[in-house]
């Protein structure tokens, strides 16, 4: 797996020893971007900002109302401009989040053909291929993310997740550590997601620390699906 060598390993003590952090509630960020949209209702940029915020929170919490709001905004954006690239990206993401993996993959492949240097689209391809169990194809897309923006947080998240899928727990924890230190403290749910994944990864090698990290993840984001899963897993 050649992409493993493209990251500089971080000390695993970073998360394991210090998992503290405060995050701005995601609903506050949604309110901010939707306020901007209210001021510029015809702005496709503002509309896509709102979609991104809604889908981002939905990914962490699974709240159906967020997804419904995002889908309505996507439809409105594409009705305004059916070829607007950012809106089509949000549509592809929504398809993947909604479990329509094959459709999401088709949409992402079309976007990648149109804009072959968009890191986010490669991330969607990684997600789609991973969900379909096509790990070699997922790895190939992750390689492109690393070549384009190796230190991007979306790149590092995909690397960490793929390392777990390939059974490289130690390498995954190193990647999660690298990612954690790059996420601003204001992004509490994103940091909580990382802590939850680390807790589950280390539950066999360091169960006591795993419980501490999982608990901190849930404290940081009480409505995080991944944090709840981590607490349940490390408590078994």
C-alpha cells in the first residue's frame, strides 16, 4: 500500500495523552451560514455554504431534518443553475450520505472527469469505493488526495479510515493523531469523531485509555453518533 509511506508519522501520545477541547456547536455554524443566505437569497455560494453545513452536521448526528433541509437547498441550487459545480458536489455527497452509493459514485466520477484536481471529489470516490468493498480502487483515489493535498483534513481522514479497513491499526492511530492536531478547536464534532475512532482502535491494546478517550469524545459532542458508538464498544 504505497500511500502509507506518504505521511510523516505522528506521536500516538498526542490524542492518547490529551483529548481535551471545546467546540462551537454545529447548529451555531448552520445559523451563521443560513443568516448569510437570508441576506443573499439568490447567491449560489451562500446556498452551497448552507448545504455543506447541514450535511456536515447530518454526517455526525444523523438527524433526518438536516438532510431534508439540505436536499431542498440542493434542488433549489440546481434549479437555479443545473451545472453549478459546487451544487453538484453537494448532490453527490448527499447521495452517499443517504446510502445511495452507486448513484453517488456515478455522480462523483462525472465530477472527477470534469474537475480532476478537486480533492473533495476524490474523497467522495474513496467513500463510495470503500462502501462497496472495493478497497483497491479506494486506495487509488486516496493516493490522488495525498498527491494533491497531503495535509488536508479530508485527506487525512480518508487515510486513517482506509488504514483501519486494511487492518493497520497502529498506522490508523498515527493518522488520526495527525488529523486531530489539524482540526480547529471550534470544530468540536469533527474532533469528537476522531477521538471516537481512536478509542475504538485502541480498545484491545489499551482498554483503560480507550474508555477515557471515548468518554471525552461524547462529552465534546453528546449528539455524535460515532461518539455514542465508541462509548458502547469500549464498554463491552
